C-alpha cells in the first residue's frame, strides 16, 4: 500500500512535510514530490496548488510516476450546509464539478462522455472513522483549547457526504445561495476534490479520501482570518486525521 497525499495550499502540506520521514524529493515539471514514510506507511506528498487542473495533474503523476494506490487530499473548504461551522470536518463520499455545464448536449454537471456527474471517494468511511478518533483523542493535546477558542471552535463535528468543486472561490452570499439551490445536499464547496475523484475513477477506481476542514461560510462573511485559520487550526486538524488514517490502514 502506498499513499499519495496532496493539498492545494503550502500550509496544507507543510505539517506533513515536517513530520514525515523523507527519503527523496523528485521534481516533475513545476511540482515537487516527497517520497518517504509517515504513520508507518509509505507515502508520496505533493503540493497540488489550487484548482481542478492542478489537482488532476498532481493526482495523475502520483498514480503514474510514483505508483501510489491510495490518494488522500487534505485541505479547507467553504460551508454550504448552514449547520457547519469553521473547524468542522467534512469527509466527501462523492464529489461533483459545479462548474461543469455542457448543455444542451449533455445534462448539467455531467462530465461529457463519462455518463456521470458524481465521482466516489471510496475511503470516506476510513477517513470519517479517523476524524472521529483524532477529535476524541489527540485533538486536545495537539490543538490546545485556547488556540481553538481564538477561532470559536470547541469540539469540531464530523460530517460525511457530497462536496462540490469548481474553479472559483465562492465568497459571496448570492453565489453560495445559488449553489445551495442547485445542489441542496452539498455540505461544502472547494476547488480540487472532484478533479481528484474523477482521475481516481478513470484510472481504475483508485480508492480516494477527500478530507476538508471548514474555513469559511462561502458567503464572504469573514468569520475567521483565512490565512491564520489555515496556519493555526486546519493544517493540524487535517494532518492529524491523515496520520490516524495511515496508522489504522494496516
Ligand atoms: N482567500 C484565500 C484563497 C485561497 S484559494 C487566500 O487568499 O489564500 C481557496 C482554497 O481553499 C482552495 O484550495 C479551495 O479548495 C479551498 N476553499 C476554501 N474555502 C473555499 C470557498 N469558499 N470556495 C472555494 N474554495 C474554497
């Protein structure tokens, strides 16, 4: 078993890079892949950068050049479900590209010639169990209560379901409401997950997990300082969840 791990922002992979045992780094085009071990597993870590093309390219390289057979994406997302708060964890079990629209030739959201609009993330149950275990266990020691309190976070909740992706930062109330209207089941919105899931699907059904921490309400309301939140909370939370996932994947 060899895990490919990717995140879109430098802070989303920085903690894992510091904690892993790296054996070598390989540059392919504009990306650097770090091969090594973490949580008792062989991993290859890469910064994908933001957006669907970036995520698809990185995932493809992880699979084809580095031979990973599991993929984990970690990062932050905007909340669409009004019950979600910053710090809550969303595990995608299926993903959709909300900006895919080839009407009238294909139905809205359907990826042309693949006959589907949603792509699965088969490691969702493992990711959800790891998130719950991390929050019940190591969270208290690794992300102190005072630091969480500074962002209004007590105990994060964990939800599993639909996550939607598109090449736009959703930061306006009208934009968020429109997405809610189109995809009422969507828990959150981000910019990479559905691309990762599509590549994993097309490359033979590679099991994937998309682990997201809610950073904002996707409506422009500055509930938290985005950069500080990613630095102080999100990278620890997603990093901890991924570590527990790796440790439990024996
Ligand atoms: N304002 C940020 C933008 C970073 S891009 C900055 O200045 O750095 C946003 C990244 O976080 C993407 O990788 C995306 O997947 C995720 N994300 C978080 N909230 C989002 C939202 N409301 N809409 C779209 N993507 C979001």
